[in-house]
């Protein structure tokens, strides 16, 4: 299973946030996405875009309940949204997070391979390569790819914010 190592400077996401039990995330996260997608027009103008006008990133960002971007424990927070410029102001009812700089191990998956790839990273790839997770895992959806694939970003080294 191909894994890329990627350094990513801190980035900002505005989206809809929810919190719940980690073991039941499959029950409460879809409703967050539904709300974010239904109201996306409210933040469309804030979305960071590339030279062709495409949105650069849709994120399922995760954090511990204290929003310090630590791994989930028995509960976690999830932010369904898009990447925006750092100075963007979240409209009423939306939440803005700035994710710190990390070096990530990144693996591609889809909804049907999500759990298998997640487990592979946790139980095989990371330990076999002497990595450990140093923060919350994030989901990245490339808006240009419409085939249902997503990327899991496992933070393996905290970076200084540049």
C-alpha cells in the first residue's frame, strides 16, 4: 500500500463542527457533512482556490475535545469544511480551525477501504517505519477528484509554524 510522506505548513479550515463518542463516529459524522454541504454557499467565497479556480481542499479535520489537535480518546471533534485563507472570518454558525504544521504519512483510500487502510497505518506502516502519531488524523478530499477517494493524513512529526 503506497504511503507518501508530506510536510504541510499550518492551514486553516472553516466548517461545521461536531463532537461525539469515537466508537460511534460513523453515526454522528455524516450529519456534520450533510449540514456543511447543504450550507456550503455561505462559505464558498472564503474557500482557497488554485489558479484554475478549483477549491484546493475539503477537509474532515479532527481534534480532541479541547481543540488542541491531539488524537481522539473516547470522544473527539470533527470539522467538515474547506481550506480557507488564514485571515478568513467564519460566518455565524461556522467554526474556524488552524491546524498546526506537521510532517504527515498519507495514504489514499475510499469509504469501503477506510477502516482497512486506517488499521494498516496504525498497526503496520507506522510502527514498521519507527513513526508514531503525534496528533489527530485528518481526512483530505481533493475536489478535483470525483471518484470518491480521500486521503488520510497521519501526523508523525510536529513542525514549527513557518
